[in-house]
C-alpha cells in the first residue's frame, strides 16, 4: 500500500486541455472518490495514475517514488474498468490467478492467494464457473478479485458498478466498502453518481471541466459547498438554485420576494439591484398551503409554485414544482399521505437560516446555511 500524490498534473489532447493543474495527496489506505459530470476529466486522472496516459506536465508520486516515466506494468497499480474485461475461456479461479501467473509466482502461492481472495469476496462456490455463467454482480466481484490478488499498492476503479441494476448496485457498493475495510488498499474510485461518492468515500474530489472544484469529506462538501456547481451536484435530489435580485431588503424573483435578514445584508454588504443565486435544499422547504390565498397572511419567506411532477418514494413524496409565472424549478418533499394534483398551486415556506447565497457570475459561495 502507498500514498498517491499529484503535483500540478495537466493533460492535453492537441489544443484541448482534459485536466488542468490537478494537485492532491491521498494518504495510505484511504478510499477517495472522484465525481463530476461526464467529460470532467475523472477517467483521465485515473488513467494517468495507472500509467495508461502520460501527463503533459506535473509530477506523479506513488509512495515516495516519482513515476512519471515508469511504465504501467511496473507501477504495482491494479485497475478495474466498467466492462470488467474477464477472459471468457477461463474459469473464475483462472481469471483471479491470471496476474499472478504473469508474475511467475509458484503454483502453491497462486492457489493460496486465489482461495484467500475467493473467501473475502464470497466466490468460493463459483471458482470453476466461466464468466458467462455468472451474474453481473458476480462478474464484478471476479474483476475485483483479480485486481486484489496481485496485492497492488493502489487500487483504481473506473465506474465499476455502472452496468449493474439499481438493487444489485446498492448491495455491491456495500460489499465494496466492507472489502476496503478488510484489505485497506489505497483506493481511487471514479463515478458520475454522487450517491456512490457520498456513501463510499473517505474524501470526495468534485471535478468540472478538468478542474478541481472542491476536496473534502462527504458531509463537509454537502454542508459547505465551495460553489454553486458543487452545491447543485452533491445531493439527491440536488439543491434548488434560484436567480434573484436584491431590492429594498428583499430577494426578488419573478415578482415574488424573500426577506433578506439584517445578518445577511450586513455580512454581504448588499446593494440595490445586486444579483445572486439563492440555494435551498429540498428538505428545508415546507408546504404551507395548497391554496395560496388562504392561511399564509403574515407568513414570511413563502413562494407560490405550481406542481409539475409527483413522485411517491414510500416514506415521503418528492414534489417537483415551478415558480408561478416562471420556468424556475423548486423540488421539495411532502409527507407520504399528502394529496395534490398536477397543475395545482401550492405555497412553500423557505427556512431562511438554511439559505445558501452564491455569486451570480463566479458561482462562488458567499454564504453557507447555518
């Protein structure tokens, strides 16, 4: 096992910069997740660490060794891809043993290691089967087993669960987390699924357009996003973002107003006609009334919205709405027994102390929720 350190790593394809000035250090034995939208540079970073791509500039260390010029086969790094890439003519045992045979280890050592890995991954009863006789989840575990058998210093996973159905992905994700706790190999996991990122990672790296937006623990990123992109990407459903203008101690959007507290006005030194983006998590919205003209007099920080989609989730209902007279959306949760119809107007109260405020131009966080 080893730490992994990237110092100002960039990678360019012709005139296109895939990643720019990437720097971070993963301590020995930790599980880090890289997350971001498609094309943000996640897989490029992973392939650069593996030695399958060469950095245009910067330095890459595995342990204390500079590996910029070290070929992939000599980096002692194991990588699992999205498609598993199992050998169809080999049994499970032979697939797991393949890397060890290439290293010309003794037959007794190979057999012992295969049994250890099979036991850890609950594959003992499948060792004589071929890949076509396995389910997707079992194939995924065999691919993991083949990588683990080599006892690599670093484990790289490139969206390994994306081909599985939802239920199997959830259970395999839990198995993967337990497996890491057992073997303790430094692991870098790439996904576009922020739920996977939140549940698996000791720390999360959020990327956009080849640039790191934020690095932090899952709850830290959720509670204190560095900018609007991170805020809207991490969370399911994501944070609601509303473009507003400050006027006369109110944030105004499409003729509706939210009161700006004295604390916000003073701390941000708000000026007339300043523009911002307000952020509010769905769990911090409350349905006040299904009839905007009733029961809301004297209630501050309410918005009138129109129900677009109702999604029952069992213990609660996800309600997707749009602000009256605009195209801006607002997602919130309602109790499981809540009744409404598509197109119905509802009044929603916002918890003002849970508001995030972002710069309208840079997206930088100006205020996080209390």
